[in-house]
C-alpha cells in the first residue's frame, strides 16, 4: 500500500471502499466484557473504548504495545499577512527541538510508550497565500498526502498525528468554514495568542480565502489543496492510511481535526477508526468535534498542538484495553456472578 496513491480520485475510491471493524472481534469483546469481575457498566466509557479498539484490531482480547506518534511540519504563505504571534522561522526551530527530544510531545510520547517520528515538509517552500491562489497544486497536495501515508508504521497498533506550522490555525479555520459553513468568526480563534487586531485580520483572511475558492472545490480533498497546508495534508494522509490498515487513531486538536474533516467530507465512514483524544482550548474545536460526532476523552485546556493532547489520551485507551484484556472473568476468579 506504500506510495501507491496515484491521484486524489484514487484516495477517494480507497476511502469509499475501506473496511470496517471486525464483527467477530466486536462480538467476542462484548461477550468478554459481560463476564469480567465488575458490575455491568461499572467502568463506564472505558468498556466502550476497549470494545471499539478490539473491533478495529480484529482481536477480542487485544493489547496496545506499539503506539506511534508522528509530527508533521509545514510553512504557510498566508502567515506573511500577520495571522500568527510568531514568525515562520519558529517552525524549523521547533522541528530541531522535536528531533533533539526537547518538546512537550517528546515527553508525552515517551510517557505513553510511543515511538515518535518527525517529518518536515519543504519548510523552505511555504504554501501559497490562499487568498491569492490555491495553497497547493494537486500534485503538491498529493505529495504531502503520500508523505503522511508512508509515515505510518504497519506494525503500529495505535496512531497519533500532530503538527507544527506557524500560522496553521488559519488554514484550519478556513477548511472548517468551507466545509461546515457559518461565519468566518465562528471558526477563527486566537491560535498562538494573537491580539484583537490580529484576530480581526485573521478572520478577514479566512473569509477572503474561502470566498475565493468557494466555486472551485468539489469536496474536502479539493479544499485541502486550496486552503490547507503540507502538514495538514500529511496528517490526512496518515489518518487515511491507518483507516486502510485498521490502525485506531486518536485525533489531536483543532488543526488535526480539520485535516480529518476533509476525509469525512469525502467518505462519511472515513473516521470510524478514530476517536477525539481531547478538547483543546482553541475556540472552535468543540464545534468541530460536534460536526465530526466525536466525544473527547480529555478536556484539560491544552492548545499546544504537536499531538500533545492525543498523546496524553493514549494512557486512557491503554487503561481501557488493559482492564478489558487483563481482568479475570467471574469464572476464572471463582467469584459468584449476579
């Protein structure tokens, strides 16, 4: 399956034909859950999470042993309009920090027992300013999708994707505005902490970009090319590859979920293998999760990106699966059932 995406239409077909969870594993996990040494439903949502995970892994008694965290980085032409509190040079500087092990995501990935990979996508070639032209050509978007696609380890049993890209809450807001409607201000937040004047400018940029491309995009993949960024497309490619490989995904914050929304727009079941790792403090993330029909596992006021919230949620899913697969049944423990 590696590097075999021929064009965006090919990805559309793959998503439409993607397999669902393993029915036998779901049934087996559900049956096992009913026999464990606890009152029915006593572990709350953890029980649902474990059964969901078992179905996607095709194993009624699974383990999480090889989680993978991938951080993608890209630069954005629209950042030149002053939509971020930081200069674009910070993207490359943070990539070096990731590779040196000095960022928050490095610590959270290590704590979760996850392998971490970093991919920088043509940082010396920012995307075009989407208020003036499409951010990427179809070929450039496809190359970024392929980068994400190929970055997924086939041996991983859980995936988190994160991002780094100064200004990237602006294309994320533009994608959400284009996909779900409403007003530009409904989807535009402060990102790295811009002041009121910069927020007003950012909102105007989002509205102008969406208006410019409104009649030229057929679906979420077209919008991804016109309004997105290389790291956003790479996240979408990784999430799509995981769907084909039945690797469960924990979605991170607003930008990651905007990437995922482009896939759901193409195929309604494209995100069935994904959960929301957390609710971020970026203002529109809650509304976006509602559109994706994803209830977050955590809500801790995080707004860092990098995959940090989803990486932290790995522990929740690990706990759910450990209880499901490791607990004794009433029969095994010699405990009288209800």
